[in-house]
C-alpha cells in the first residue's frame, strides 16, 4: 500500500481510529469507532497563477462535489469531496469511501499540495471537512531551515 501511495506522489500518510463522540451515547450504547486515512501528496502542475491551479484541481473528471474556494494564510485553495466504492470482486467491504480534498498551490506555481482525508463515516462529513479545513489553514510553504526549496 505504501509503495502505491508513493507512486502517486504521497509524502505523508496517517491512519486514524477515532471514537465517535458525536452520536447517541446513552446508557448501553457503545460508541462506534471511526476510521480515517490522511495523506499529503505533491502533484506537478503547469505553470499558472495559484488561483487558476486551485480551480483546475477540482474541475477535472474525478467527480468532485461540494466545491469551495477559499483564501487561506498560505494562499488560494479549493476544497472538494469525492465518493467511491471498491469494485466488485476486490475482496474489500462494499462500504463507500468519502474523500475530502484540499488543493493548495505552491507559491512556485509548479506544484500542488493535495491534502486528502478519507473515511467510511459519510454521516460525519461536516466534522471531517472541518478537521481538514483546520489542517489546511495551518499549512505554511516556508522552509523552517531557511533553504530555498520550500516545504509543506
């Protein structure tokens, strides 16, 4: 799995298991665990203004929905969602996956940082979207070590 993620430009991956503390937790009801996968990926882009790059990221044929454009401290960004299901015969549970994306163009105009938060908990869409937005708002493209290559 890690090799496949790396092939598509993924540079960070975190797996989460969270207690569902929003649902009904009355006596006798156990909290359902929620699973998530967070990735940070780099994608090369054609040179363009950052706002154009952010917009292009969600206008592809990937079925992006609930699209939002935002000005963040690090610059323009787009947020979107996609839903996919494993193919029949894959051996995976048929539970659909909600993928929330933040597309953050790098100031060099040649790269795009893509933050993706994936979960099976579609009923918690708004909560996961808020988490991704907070993460995206914390992105800074300045390199703390001071060299000119830039980081994420």
